[in-house]
């Protein structure tokens, strides 16, 4: 999950003194990005994220906010859209957690390019999408859930074609 993965990668980068910055993509409905910004926030109430496996309503002891340089909160709509676009482009299904990471990477790359920066962005394609055929890859399910990914999918397609997310 979000806490353990970010802590392990962050501790490894810090221990080896790599010139690496750690950015964690987190669902909007998760506590981790809130806890990172304000350590007093350890729990949130309300509806959870549709993205399985990442984000939580309560901060876990495995999450070490001090090894994280930045957090990007990603909406379920953007996560699902990115999973769908990446799946089409790769020719294999990727899940919503992968979509969350890819959307955050696209934001980072767009910011980096706008600032004239250079560097590498590395992410994890962390979940297979086969088990989501009846949810995030099902247009009828999305409609019932009130999720319209068309604009976000078009934006990410633009990113892959022209190297930046549209304004």
C-alpha cells in the first residue's frame, strides 16, 4: 500500500544518499496526503476512494512522511482515466493504482517541462487490471457510478502525444 511502499523507497533513497526526490501519488479520499501536510491529521471520515489497494482513512505506522518530498492527491476520475489510457496504449490492462501513479507522473513531467527542468521520473505499474473488467473498464459501471472519464482520457492522450497535459 501507499505507506509501506513509499517508506521503503524513501528510506532506501535517503540511506544511499541518492539525489532523488520522492513524490507519492495518493487518492483524494485518502488520509496520507493530509497527514503528510499536517501530522495532526491521522484519520478522515467520509466516502473512500474507488481505487483499491492505495489510500486509507487512517494513517498507518508504516507511512513515514519525513522521507517523502511531495504528495499529489489524484481524483478517482483521473486515476481511472489514466488506467484506461495506459491500458489501451500498452495493450494490457492496468489497474487504478497504476492509473493514480501515471496521472501524478504526467503532472510532474508537465511541471518539469514548463520550468525548463530535466530529469527522470520513475513509477511503479503496480496492479494488473484484469480484475477490473467489470468496474473501471466497464462504461456502464462508470455511468452508474457517475464517473465521466472522457475529458481526463483526452488530456492524458494529449500528454502522451505532445509531452504535456493541456491547461
